[in-house]
């Protein structure tokens, strides 16, 4: 799986969010509610979509399991000071180092990509997870469940030791 280390400068996002878990995943409902409104965001920057997860504990810790509640966002990048639709909230994404992986395929194969990242790459990488948002960038080549779909998986990391 291709990856790169990226110094993320931080970003302001606007969108919808919900509390979820992997066992009770309501991601499709979140995105169904957000997508019809995304073009009404006047302060929007670019066309990329952001699928963000804010975890209460790091995903590779003993305290994390499929029932752990976390906040998930469906969002777009926005400029400061722009008016937002009433139903939208703002999320400040802090700067930091990220490992960025290219996932090819639909949601059905995403579990394999995440298993590689957390189970193989991370333990041997010289990095550990950092306590910042995890996110996926759904860009121009993203096509939901199409086998040729592409998205970037951004994992917050810092040097081990």
C-alpha cells in the first residue's frame, strides 16, 4: 500500500457530525443528511469531502473496541468568516504530522487497508499514533463503492521515542 508522511498545516471544516461506533455505524445516514447541503456552503474551499473521526482514546489502545463511541464528521473545507447553513457545525483540524495512505476500492475492502495500517505498518514504522483527528479525503477519484474508487486515509502520527 502506497503511503507518504505529510506535514498537515491544519484546516477549518464545516459539516454535520454524530456520535457513533463501529458496531453501530451510522455513516451512511450522516452522509445522506450532509450531501444535499454541501453546495449551499458559501465559504467552501475546493471539492474534496472529509470523513473525520474524533476518538476518545487511540484506536490501537486496550480501551478501544467496536463499541467505543466516537464522533464522526461529514464535512468540507471552508474559509474563516464565511456564513454557514444553520444545521452546520465547524471543526478546527490542528496541524501535525500524518501518515497518508492511498486506499483503492470501495468500503468492502477498507477493512483490509485499515488492518494493514494499524496491524502491520504502524508497529514497524518508527511512528506511534498521535491524539488528533483521523480522517479520509474523498477527492475527485472517489466513487463510493466502485472497485476503482480512491481515497486518502490520513493517520495522525508522531515519532516513536
